């Protein structure tokens, strides 16, 4: 099975994350997507990170609601209804050395799951700074890369390495940082429902709301 590894803080998970995973499935790039919740992204400050077990819990809740919603629509093969059942929230990195470096994670995944092949799903912003990643050349030589462009991102070709596959996915004009700031500002449930599955809104308020983690 070809597994798409979509790593990130998911701080918190939102509809954009889910839509990107589904796009990779619908386009046939991968058979399943694993959302790897990172305990600590070495390229991001950790001060605003919620506890990893809480972020994992929210991701699982969000995906479960999304599966129920997708099933209710009874959509055809490889639409949301089927794709929703092939997205998994994973704590695989929780037991690895910290901070989490993608090359080490990919090696550990291949050791633990030799029956699978792995592709890496990243955003256009990460592709721009990919040469800052540890062992980035090794990653490009061994792992197919799937890139989802973001607004104003430039998908440059890295000479001597395979070109990434470009994901045709909608652009979402919000991020987890925007959501945390909105929660700090006590945004309405109606506003938050545009970004977050309803089942996790109250949990996000408790985790990221006023007098908790700053955005």
C-alpha cells in the first residue's frame, strides 16, 4: 500500500488539512493518508503548541465526525465518502527522538512497516525551504514528494532530483494560527464552524481560548 505521510503540528486540525488529504486520495497519488502529529516541529517555536496527546485526540475526533458526515451524503466511489475512511491520525512520532526530523521518521516508518511504500505530502511553503530540512537530499532520492501549492508559493525544480507531484487542491485562506487567534478573541461558533468540525469546537475553546495558549 502507498501511504501518504502528512506531518504537522495540527495545532489544531482543521478542514483544510482534511481536504488536502482527500485530494491526494482522489487523485490516486496514495492509497491512504496518515496524519502524523508532530510533538515538536524543529522549524517552528514550541511555545504555542498544545500537548501532543490533546492534538491527537482532536484530530481523531475531527476525522470521526468527517467520516460520519461523508457517509451521510452517500457520495460515489472515491469521492469524500470513500476517501474519508482512508485518513488516519497517527501518534507514530510520539515515541521517536525529539525534535521530529522527517528523514528519521521516514526511516523508522520503513523499518516498522516494510510492507508499505511511503510518499511525503508537504505544502508549497515547506517546499521552498526544503533545503533547510535535515537530510533533504536523501529524502528526495528515496521518497516521492507530493506538494500542495499555497498562495504565492513557487514550485521550483531542484536540479538533479525527481520533480514533485503537484496536488490539485483548493486553497484555504486560513491556518491553525488564524484559528488560535480567533479562539483567543472568543470568536462565535458560527465563525469557527467554517474552519473546524463542530465536534471539536468546544474542546478547542478550552485548549486555545482566552487565558490559555497564545496564538
